[in-house]
C-alpha cells in the first residue's frame, strides 16, 4: 500500500522535475528561404522566441514541454510534437504562404488613382489643389500628370494626342455633360466644380473599365465626398470673387449648401489685360449636395449645381484687318445627379442613379447670333458581387437621352437656320475581375452601345491584366475598343454617320516602395472612322463621312518622391507623343495642334512648420505646337516656340479670431514668358498677297491670385 | 484503500487546480508582462517583453494582449532612429490593433491607441503632419464620444493640441485643458484592472508641468 502511495506521489513530483533540453532550428518558407522575425512558441505556455535574421532560433525546454508552434503573419502555423526528449534537438519548420488577400493586386494600366486611401497610388485630392500651375482647377491640375498636354488657350483635357471631346468626366459613375465653363475660342475655360467637392479622383488615360463608354481617349472619374463629419460654415474671399458654404452634419442626413459669385472687373482694373472686356467675366453659382444614410447598408447621395455667367469681349475681326468685333456670351447651366448605393441580399451591391444636365448658351457676335440649348438625361444601374474564389463580377445598363437645339441668325440678310435632334443611347456592360493564383489579376469586360440617332450599334471588348513582380513592383497590360458618337457640332448637319472609334494597347511598369513611386507606360492608339468634311461645304450634309483615321503612340513617365527629404515632396512627369490624324476639315494626315511632342512637368512642395505654411513650385515645359500657315505650302507644317511656365504658390494656415483659416497666394508664369499658343490668319490677303498672322496668347502675362478661406 | 482514495483526491485537486488556474495564469502572465514594459531599462528588454506579449496574444486569442503588444511596439518605434525601420514597427503595431478590433476589444481604448499610432507616424516624417494630425484628432474625438471618461483619449488629444503650432490654435496654453481633464480622470481610478489599459498618468503629470511653465 505504502509503495503505491509513494509511487503516485513520486509520479507527481517527477512532472515538476527540472530536466532541460536545448532545441535549435530554422523557420523557412516552401522555397527554403529563411523567415526572420517568426514566432516559435512552446505550446501551452507563453515561453518562446523569435527567429533571427537567418531564420534560426534556440530554445530551452522543460520535460513537460512537448509541442512547438512556429507562426508568422501571412503564413499558416506549423506544429511539431516532440516524441521523446533528447538533450539537444534540431528542428526545421516549413511554413506555407496563405493565399493573397483579395485586394492586393490592383490593375494600374492607364489609371492614376488619387483616392484618400492607405495605399494611395499617386496623388491625394489636397495635392491636386495645391499644384501652383492649377490655380484651383481640377483640369489644370491634371495637366501636371503624364499623358496630358498644357493647351493654355483652351483649358480642357487633351489626353495622349487626343482632342478634348475624347475625354469625358463622370461624377459617381454618371456622365457630366458640360464639365467645363462656356467660353470663346482662344479663351481658356475651367472646370465647373471645385476640387474640394470630391474625395476621390481616378484619371484614366486609356483602357478604362467597361462601365464607361462614349470617350475615345480618357475618363476622369470623380467620387463626391463621403458623409461630412462636422457642421460648419466656410467662407472664401478671393481677388476674383467670393463664396460661402454651409454644411450640416446629423446622424442620418448631411447636406451642404453653397453660393459663389465671381467677377473679374476689380482684378482687371488693377492688372492690365490686352483685351477689352464689356462686361467683364462674371458668374453666379449655387451648389447643393446631400448624403442620406437610408439604413446600415444603403445610402443616397444628391449633387446639384446651377450657374449663370456672362462675358463680353472685343476681338479682332478676321474678315477685315483694321476692325474689331463685339462678342458677347451668356450661359445658364444646371447639373443634378442622384445615386443610390445599397447592399442587396446574398452579397450583391447595387449602385443606381440618374443625372440631368441643362445648358443654354447665347453667343452674340456682331454679324450673327447663336442660341443653343442642350438637355441630357442619363439613367444607370450597376450590380456588383465579390465571390470567395477571388472573382468580382459587374453587370449594368445605361440609358441616355441627348437633346440638342441650335438656332443661327445672320443680321445682314436675315438668314435663319435651325438644327436640332434627339438621340437615345442604350448601353449594356459586364465585367469580370479574377485573381489568378498569387500576384496576378485579370479583368475582362464587354460593352454594347446603341444610338437611335445614328441607328447604329457597337460592341466594345475590354481587357486588362496585372502581374506583381515583387512586393513593390508590377506590370500591367490593357486593351480596349472605344466608340463615341460624333460631336453635336457635326450632328447638327447630318445624322448619317457612324460612331468614331479607337483601339488602345497599353503596357505599364510600376514600382512603389515607402513613399517613392515610379511609373513607365507605353501605349498605341489606333483611331478609325473619324468624321471628316469639306471646309468650304461644312453646311452640306453630303460632305460629311467617317473617312478619317489616325494613330497616337508614346511613352509616359512619372516619378514621385515623398520620403527622401523630410520636409519636401516632389514629382516629375514626362510625356512623349507621336501622333498623326486626318479628321474634320484636315486635308491630310498631320500632327494635330493639341499634340506637342514633349511635355515635362516638375512639381515640388515643402511644408515649413515654424510658419505653418506650404510653399509649392511647378515648372511646365512643352515643345512647340503645330499650326497651319496659309502663306506656306503644305498643311500644319509650322510650329510655335516652346511653351514654358513656372508658377509658385503658398498656403499659410493660421487662426484668425479663433477660427481656422488658410491664406492662399499664387503667381503663374512668374518669369513672364510670352507663350504663343498658335496663330490665326486674316481671311483677306494684304496688298502684298500675304495673309496677316495674329498670335493667340493669354490676356495677361501672369495671373495673380490671393484668397482667404475661413472655417467658422 | 482509504489512503489510495485520499491520494487520488489530492491528485485530482492538483490536476483540476492546474486547469482552473489557466485563466488566472493568463491574467497574471499578461499583468506581469505589462509591468515589465514600464520597468524595461534597455531597448533589448523592451523588445523581449514585446515578443512575450505577442506570444501571449497568439496563444490566447483575446484583444487585451494584442492591445498591449501594439502599445509596446509604438514605444519601441520611438526608440528607433531609421525612419523606414520605425515605419515597419508601426506597421506591425497596426496589425495588432486591427486584430484587437476584430476581437471586439474596448472601442474607446482601441481608438485612442490608433490615434497614438498616427501621432507616431508624424514623428517619423513631419511632412505627414497635415494628414495624420487630422486623422488623429478625428479618431480621438470618436474615442471621447464612445467613452468621455477615457483619460488616455484626453491625454492624447492634449498631446495633439500641444504639438500643433500656436498660429493654428495649438500650443501649451490651449492643450492645458485636456491634460487637466485627463488628470482628474486618472485620479478617479483607484484600483485599475491590471490587464486593461491603465497607462498615461505619469506622462500626463509631466505634460501638466510643462504647460504650466
């Protein structure tokens, strides 16, 4: 009996005995590469260690320690059970990598994404606004990115050798029919919307998703702000106008109401403009946006703007070299956009909305008047679903109605002309994105479009793929076919036209590591079915056809560094474009006026904490743009001198009367270079038989802007 | 016979005792490790304690050790001198905060430590000041909304204001209010739970001194 008790007691005591064992080993992946920093834990305890830089570890075990577990983030855990205790043991853990997370590989070919995310690829919305050469204009800011050309006499987006009409703007997925302000030829227009209204900007220089169509070159996709956090009032005072914004933020609903008034008369009374204006450019505008949380999984966004503007100008009369014409422009514009986003049962996400745009322009030229109305309505619905297999599916439909009406009246002979049409467009699209084993993603889509006016339909395939080469680099490819209904200025004379089309081939290499990003992209765009007409018979429907074509190829380079210098960030963007096209009234295939061969942009910004200010400098250079000289043989053979602009700006943060304020100052073209954008020629030759040229330039050498923004 | 029964009873008590005290072992081990964070004199000691906290977190799958692991890593990040290496340490801390959030930890405390992580990011590169300072302020205001009596949230908000330039509404005069609020809340806590976050009283006192100078 006593021996049994003794043996039992002995059993317990031995379990607490102090025998030690030394275990050494390594932790590697399946390729045999060591994993430093991996945890090796003794099962059932908190004792353990971490592997060193060679993936090796050493542990002292007690007799009761029988299980060792190795783990490292992104890998599956590995257990080893020790069957017997020897004084020293060597172990080898082999960890299996877990499948990549769904969102790790992002297709970047042809896309510059600027959303406010942890993994922002290029620019943040605030970065756009502080680009000195932009003067607060979204489109001006985009011209500091590769793929765009600075066309200062126009102000719209010209992407990779493409015309401005080939680039479309979308807000929350819906088309913005008139994203630019109305202006005269040779005078730059600007974007209608303040960059502060948007939290995300995706700038596609080509090869964009099947969700979007009717844009031969590029899509600018803007996302309106998410639910505002604070109730506040913002007042802006600028040398060109004033504005006020009131935001109310509640639990379920938030809205912002804004009003702005711009008038350049005070500014031009101080800074002399080479053009005589009457009235000076003035705009009155109202903005309303609202965000409603319908439920935990659904929300509704509303966005609406209205603006009224006018401008009067004395411009050379190209029919007679000594006189000028009075040009007067009045514009009324309204745009509204409503979207619903909601989670349906079993994982489907529905995004549906409509957009309405109304634009009315009256042009009063001395000899004739033009009265133009354009109404556009769009309905769109998209269903999205992500599956566990790493597949994302998208299906949608789009219906649009475009109504255009133009009236022409010539006072000399009381000639009247009216052109109008209604075009109903329908589109269906579908896209699949699939993660294919580790580090590779493929996206394939198709879009079918139909236009009632042209009575034509087209099917556009889209394809893109991305392969990650390492943790910090990837290559990406994109291919797509794009169709676009010809511009209204052409359709007012004839409807017997086909879609214009373009095929894109894009290859992209991207490297990104700790605050530095390098992008190299090369592309080839093949244009087909571009509309041509005879310049002398522009009013004759028979002279129009889709017999134009062209190509555009080039290289875009982008390098951005936010980490080498502690207080400064900078980026460099370079584009090379080789493009020729025969379209519109062009008699032959030539490099168009909006495709300069080289464009270089350098932007640097620095934050000085002691004076709470950010100072920025931007330098833009582009080679001379082509223009046509009727005095010379050939077509579009001449080039203007190169374009160069150095702009600076400063944003100073301070508290004024206890309120947060920003004082903003900027000067464009600080060196005062007289950039020439092109030449117009008088219609009648001089006494010596030559057509006199007229240089298209800015009204002022430099543009000064001072502004004060206060948040109450 | 009786002796066998008694022995077996003793044996059973010893056995069940070890199972019963498993939870108490976890709490004791975690509480000890937390104390070691404060008492660590060298960076190597702090690293060891940080690794121990990680092991406890991996073994137990509860939010508290992940919280304290993140805390120890943020402390370690301030001791490093290479910016890239410090960012990597903060990336690991972010992973632990994310894990603790997945395990439904104390929302206010997790928001507060998230804000501290943002502040640590600024100290690596001042260019990030504008974005991360805003993020930290927004996160802290949420932390205070969830629990207005969280002294750490008020202390960190005070730190945010203290380091904001005076011209923009910062500086010690404006930060003082938050440190005073934090001090009152620290003093009100008699006996804090040893595994819940309870740091900050000493640092807060130091900041109060600085603001009153």
